[in-house]
């Protein structure tokens, strides 16, 4: 049999494993975004104070972050990682659907925490499976495709929630039960499409000892990601900003509608540039493109500070935000895969996800406090400075 040309092998990055992981991300995000979209109004229907939403999301995100680190550490000790991913997707689906059984806020807290625990378990495993299915020269496209599919789910989910809520006459238990369909479909896609060869587990040593064995450029990369993350606030704050600033001009109802439309625009650019960023990352140095994504975040913050209040200016801000997140997430994952050997990918992705999770949690709190205490100019200047600092540090990384 004639040998298959190397270029032909490299071009086959969209194999059944990459497709399976991408489709699973789409369906799982579709499932839990339906629940996320109606969670505030569901809590209001239970007579719950707004503070509970913050507690629920904070606890769930915290558990998810540390579950990612633990899962990544143990995943490298396994001969097969795929079963852990399947279990994680199933737990997320069941936890999300169990919202419909809640009659009190603490019930929702337990359900959300359970769902996000499953999400934490599956995330580093999914990324390791994805990296193992392609060659290093196609990491960017593979991770970009997965981020694109995930974001499509984030667009379809809230849209589905809007129509389902009307069709079901605001019967929340029925709505949450329907999230099982895409949620369990995600687990099935991993089980049926993802192919994994048995691998040689790494030697079992302590977490700290394993972390010290990872390359120094990767550890420096973590510092850069953490520095940027401390200023990279959740972009749902942009919805609040647009609503507040546009209300005097348009009235509260129209301002809220415009803000939601702008967030959809944000997610469209996120989905589009996730793959474009990955494609570019396979052709140009990833660290330069990642630094560019961080600089784009700084430019977004600068636009918030200096541009006049208008729909066009907020459209530019949301476009920059969606593009920035697409480049950041895709290139962080693919650059991480490039810096660390494949047998240690579980650990590397788990720690990266935890650093990102902690950064997301702290940055949104800090920006929110600065916004309330001293105004948006100071709050977003803080974000701008840390974005630039993260970009400069990324550029100093040597493989």
C-alpha cells in the first residue's frame, strides 16, 4: 500500500473525534444555556431575593474551577479518559434538568453546583481528547472549531428558551425537563463519535510534584493568563452597562432590548472568530495572536471610557468583546497544548481552567466594586492596564 502523504494527514484535522467533541459542546451549551437564560425569572417566581443568584453562580463557578484542576490531575493517571468525559456530560445534564424539582433557592443551588461539578470534571478531559486527536500543527483549528460550536450553542440556547417559555406558558418544570434532550445527546455524541486509543498513564506523584514537572514556559504562561484574567470581567457586565447608559436616551424597555440584541451580536462575532483565530494560530505564532487578543480587550475597555454614549459605539464595544473572547479562549487552549507534552495535557488544561475560573470570579467582583464606588472610567481603566500587562508577559514566553 502506498504511503499517505504527510500533508494529507495534516489536512484531516476535522476527524470524527473533533466533530464529536464540537457537537457535544454545542448540544451541552444549548442545554444549560436554556436553563441559564430563565434562571433569574425562575428564582423570582419562587420569591427569592436577587442576592441568591450571585450566591448560586459564585458557588457553582468555584466548585467547577477546582473540579477542573482535580479532574485534569487524575485524567493523566488514566489509560482511557473518555469515560470521565461521558460521566461529566451526564452529570451536567441531570443537574440542569433537576432545576425543575426546586421549590426553594437552596434546591437550585444544589442543582447548579452539581451541574457545574460535572462540567468541571469533563472540561480538561475533553480538551485532552481533542488535542490527542490532531497533530500539533492543527491545534488551532481543532480548538477553534470546538469554541465555535460551543458558542453556537450559547446562541441557540437562549433563543430556544424564549420560544419554549411562551409555548409552555411559563411552566418551568417542563422547560427544565426538555434540557435533558440536548444534554444527554451531548454525552451520546462523546460515547459514539469520539475515538480514543489506550494510553500509557503518567507516573502517580503528588499534585505539587506534577506541577513542578511542567515546562517553565507553561508556568510563565499561567502567570500571564492569570494577570490578564484579573482584569477580564464577565461580558454580561456589558449588557448592564449598555442598559444603564442607553436608558436615558431610549427608555428602559427599548434600552434592555437593544442590550440583549448587542449581546447576540457579541456571540455571533465570538462564534465566527473562534475558528478564524484558530486557523490563524496554525499559520502564525500563537503567542503574538494571543497577545493581540489581550490588546483587543484593552481597546474595548478604552472605547468604553472615551467613546460617546450611542448605539453605534456600544455595537463596536460588543464586537470587540466577542472577537477578543474568541481569540483569547481558542489561542490559550491551543498554545497550552503546544507548550506541554500530550501525556500531561490533562493536568495542563485543568490548571489553566482553574486559573481562568479564579480570574473570572475575582475580576468581575473587582470591576463591579470599582464601578459602583468610583465610576466606570476607573473600573475599565483597571481592566485596560491588566489586559496590556498580560499581553506584554505573553510576548516574553520562549518555548
